[in-house]
C-alpha cells in the first residue's frame, strides 16, 4: 500500500528530532472531554483563564538506547541461554514491528523487511526504529574494598559497570565486533540516510547473532554479591564513578574517576533516546554501599589472616523491630536512650548465623546494619533532574543531560522516556494475566479491556489488581507478601499461593508444588528457599567436578531441583525472591515492567509462553505505547479556522537555531510569558537552551494535509 507524502512537513519533522518544545495552552474553557456531555458544543474563542505548560520533547521516538543488565553469578548460564533464545523476539519487534489491522484485539502480520510496507488494511504498530544502541553490563562490580570478588584472580568478578562485548569468559576468547570499535551494537539499516558514521548494522539477522553471542559471553563466573541495581546506576547515572578503592585504617576511600566508563556512557547514551534498562537475575539485589566500612558485608577472611571473618552480633532490639533506633550492631555503641542490658555482644556471629552466602539477606535484623544502597537512590536516578555525587554535591543527572554538547542534538529526554524492566525471581503465576475464572494464563489471560491477549500484567494492572501485595508486601516496614513463596527465608515456609491455591510443601515432598516443588532442608544455613523452579533443558550430573554451578552435589538431599531417583542429578533450575529489584519496579510505576525468570515451558517454540517470550512481550508492549508519540494532557477545541488555544515554543541551543529558515519557526520575544515559562523548566539549565522560536499553526490546505495524510513511507534497503 503506497502511502501519501506530505513534503511541506519534512523540515518540521526533522526539527522535532533536534529540538525540544513546550506547549502553552491557554483557557480552561478550551479543553473538552469527549463523551462527557449529551449535547453538541460549537467551537468558541478561548478565554485565558488558566495556563498549562507541557514539555513536548519529541513528537515521536526515533531512537532507542537499550541496556541489558545480566546477573553473571553462578547458576545463571541456563537463564542467559533462555534469554539468548528470546533475543530474536526482542530485536525483531523493535526493528520490524508488527503490521496490525483495526480489529479489537488487532490481527498481526509480520513482513520480511523492516522497511517494507504493510499489506492493505494494515499499518505498523509504530514506525520501525532505525537507530538503536544495544549494550550489556553485568552485575559484578567487585567487593567494594573487601577480599571477595577480586578481579586480580577472576577478571569477570569485577566488570566495573563497563560495557561488555565478550563472547566468553575463557581467557583468549574473541570479542564481538561492536560499532566503530566500541563495545556496543548499533542498528542503522537505512542505506539512503544512515544515522551513524560509519554506518551501523543493516542486517537484522547479524544484529541478532552478535547480541546473542554477547548475552552468552557474560558468563556465570562473576561476583556472588550481585549488584543488579548499582551496576546500571553506575554506568548510566553516577556523576563521578570511582576508579578504584583504597582501604586506609579499615575504611574504604573512593579514589579517582573512571574515565573509561564516562567515555562509554557518552558514546552510548543519546540525550533524546528512549532508554530501556532490562535486568535478568535469579537472586535478590546486593548493591553494597561504597566507602566507609560498608565493605565488611563482603569480607570473607580476617584482614591479614586466613581465618574466617564474621560480622559483629546485632543488638537485642533488632530481633523484634529492625526499624527501631535501638537496632544497631554490637560493633557500634548503643543509640541514645537505648539500654544495652539485653544485648549479647560477646564475640562475633558464628558461621551458622553469618554464612558468607547470605550476607545480603535480612541485614538489619541479622547484623544491625543495612549495608546496601537505599531503593530511593535508584528511583531518584530514574526520574530526577538532579542527583548527588559521592561527596554529597547536587549535580545534573546524566540521564537528563546532553553529554555531547558539541553535536547538533540538544534535545533532552524526560522521565517519561526512561523504562526499567526486570526478569526476576517471582512465580509467573503471580504476575500473569488471568482468565475470567481467575486462572493465570500466559496464552489467553485477559487485559483490562477484557481481551484474551495473554502475557504478564502491566504496571497499571499490577497496582490495580493488588498484585504488589501478593509478590512484595511492604519490605521497608517488614510486612510480608501474601504469597509465602516470595518470603525470603532459610526455614521452611508454610501457607498457600493466593493466586493458584497451591499449598507450600514441606521438605522431602519432591515436586508436589508446581511452582517451587517444595521446601528443602538447609542444615548449614547457607541458602534460601526458592520462589520458583523450572525444568532444565538438559540434565546436569553434579558428581562431575567440572560443573561450574550445581545444586545437587550432596547425596541424600531433599532439594526439589534434584532427580527423585538419583540425588546427584539436577533436573531443574531455581530462582529466589527478587525483592529489591521488585521494589524498584513498583516504585517506577507505569515505567516499570515485571517478568518472571522462571519460564512456563521450554519445549514448544510455536507458543507465546515459551521461555522469556512473555517477558519480552511485556517489555515491547509497554515501549510501544511510548513509541507512538506524545500527546497533550487535554484535548483542545479548534475555532472556525481550525486554530486552537495553544502556543508551541521550540527551545534550542543557539548554534543549532534559526528562526528565519523557510517553513520553520518564527521569532518570539524573549520576554513573552511562554518563553519565561520555558525557562522555569527543570531541563532548561541542563539542556543549555538559549534560542526560542514559535511554531506557527498551519492553515488551509496545509492544515488539511497535516490532519488527514499519513507520514512518508520509510525508504527501504532497495531505495524504494
């Protein structure tokens, strides 16, 4: 189907990609809400009763920056393999979006060429994205000054938050070729109008192959203290990432600035892109604070000896109220007004009470100190114009800053173009859309409109349906989720899943529970019970000493991951409750996307519920809403000439600004109220806007064309 072209608008569309706009709407009487009245309204001249200012950073998204954050601790290889199988879905749905018709729900078709027209009666879900950066970072950022996770021994235990393009963790392996010698991939298929010099990848199959290799190359020989949150914060947001840590008088000092990371960030992150962060982890986040003595959370040996190190005991108040001011470590003095009479502070904790595998579990109750960065750090980083550096100074957030002011792109994204997704430890049954009878079903569960689309619930649905109470509760106030499988615990839990009704089974029950099998005996108190499990594609023999990560090494175990006949054969993989990642996803609201790392099935490639396909589907479903363009927060009623009570101001840096160009904006007085309103925008200083033009409203034939004719057809690889 040949689409009509509107040549007179081409210059304006180009300007949208380079500048930022503010819409100033005058007149409360000019706004309408369709369907609210049962009588027609004639267009009226607006009266200026109110002024609404709305930033229009882009009319539509034309570039994406995608960051995959992969847990590379032991036991992650199987999950990385499953993600690798989902890479084609992720890439294809972004670079070659479905063609859909007007049915509800729409029928979908796939065309072979990302730049080809849709069949008659169909249109793209959104314009194909011809400009994508894809980068990978791992969860391993070292021991924060402790003796754990020393990169001098195993390099992949501290990837420093840097971009990774390795094909394997094996020494001497070949890296995947990134764009222009960088460590990230670029999708840039337009031969007529490439977006990069040199041009990026033009063949989607090659992009998929390279990305899949990079996903598998992250490996599972990383730090066991998985900093899933801090790793992406360091790469994307930290204003002054440290270069190294020095321990002086038992305190960690942050030294230097990681210029390699800052250069990678500047090369990778565009100021006006849609940014999507996708996390994949089977454990709870363990983002240990940097500086001071927080590093002791990762200390394995007594400094200067080979004897095990154990943390001091907690004071008595921690057992009953970890949030109490009296809950402190015995390594600290009692808080003011708190009695030490009931405190048992003789010696340190034992190995049973302080196994190094559980240093990140229930810290305040068990140790009297929370060694981890607060969740607000990450929510602020995703949304706020300013953040604090490591010295406490308030500075501009790199996410909302033009990192390369030397180019012509001065548009700066707002928080509405930042998304965070997590494929984490949570039963898929808890977050799947449900049939009318309440049964979770990834194939035909109902969306809010009652359509049998399947998949995972959106952020809105999770909140509306009370799902956050099921999977998360209120961790900050130690209120447990209603799904007992989402409670972090060494001891066996009890109860039933509130969605499916499946009863938690005691140790030794094998796989009687379809979600996590059963609880199991943890005599050494060095592990937690599972949130969910799933069948491995290939059985593992844990008696083989060459196995990197195996959960069935002990004979006569009652672990539900293990074969019921031969205990040392592992048939299933596991995931623990991803509590901290879920807290960030809940805090992100509609910008957060939740998926389960425990797939429903791995055998039938023809079905939507295969592997991480539902999680990728949830991510693309949410991004599709943003890729369709930005609308004003209220509808406007036109007058008899088709004009509305709205003034659009283009804000640019002077070097890229020309208000007198043909078919371009017109000059506007620097003291115009709309210009003064723009200067109040939080992005004003960060973007460096100092030139302002008015976008005039169209009239006559141009207005009719703008309202009724679709945009130009993208040029395909044949130049058609």
